[in-house]
């Protein structure tokens, strides 16, 4: 059988007459396997990882104001057409990078104890704030609030989606009775995040362990309902 004959039958041996597969009578249509069409809906995992890594490097090196799509393609070693097909704007890239950062880089505690949960959350959040990329993202958010309302709205949408996870420790504490029934999880998050973001981004001071411990103990003292 020739290679052409095999191709005619869609890869089925065609030893019969007129190129029909063996054991199939002449004149009966041969059903060939369906071939997939089009591209997959999203980028390959390796491409996505390379691109998001390039976004991190770009934001650290140049900030959002100096962000260039051409450098992302070069850093990630992907064609610009591939980059623009999946992320047509820098807003789309930064939005996905921010969502990926928030989703994968903060382990939420579940110790069964509100004081221990608060201390663990503060420790994990402080570790994030000490990373250059985290500070670059926070500066990007500040920039977007002032100069790029499209990105601002995108990041706010991302934050609302992620914030539900961050509320979980406080919601569990409410169900256990460790905190008051009207304790606002969003306010607890702000009590923890506010001082750390101010110190690491606004005043550019070190987030030392003593400072982090003081925040945790302040939040515990303000919210914990000790068992009588």
C-alpha cells in the first residue's frame, strides 16, 4: 500500500479496489476520523508561566508607567502575535498577573484558634510584602487608582473575587464565637494590611518581626472574645 493510499482512507489500510479499505465493499463511503479544528482557547501552560514571569520582571524593573509589551515578548521568548492574541493589552497582562499572585502566594491559616490564625495571617502577609514583586504590584495599583481607571476597575474586580477567600478565617471565627457576630471581616483585613502596605510602599521602611507581631496582637486584642 502506498502512503497516498493510506492518506486517502484517513490512515486505514486500503488494499481494496479504488482505494477502499480492505474488507469494505466498493462504493460504500468510508467514515474518516474527525480532525480537530482551531486553536485551544488559552495559552499553553509553559507559555503562560513564561509570560507572567516576564510581567513580574518588567514591573519590578520599569513599573507600570514604563511597561512595554515588546519587552514582555522578548523576556518570555514568545512571538508578539502570540502575546497579543491572548493578552491584547498591558491591562490584561497585569490583571492576570495580579490574580495569579493573589491566588497562589498567600496561604490562609486554619488553626482552629482565632489568635493563632491572626498571627499566622500576619506572618504570611508580611512575607509577601517583603518581596520586590509585591511592592511593584502595589505601586501599580496606586498608579491605576490615579491614572488608569480601566486597570483600576479590572483590579478591583479581581480583588473582590479573591477577597472572599481572605475573609474565611474571620468568618470561621464568627461561627465558633471567637469574635463578635458583627465583626466585619473586611475591616479585619484592613487592620492587618493597612499598616503593612503603608510601611512597605509609602514610607519604604522595613517590615521587621516586632512590627508584624504588634499588628497581630493589636488585632487580637480588638476582636477576640475570650472564653469566660
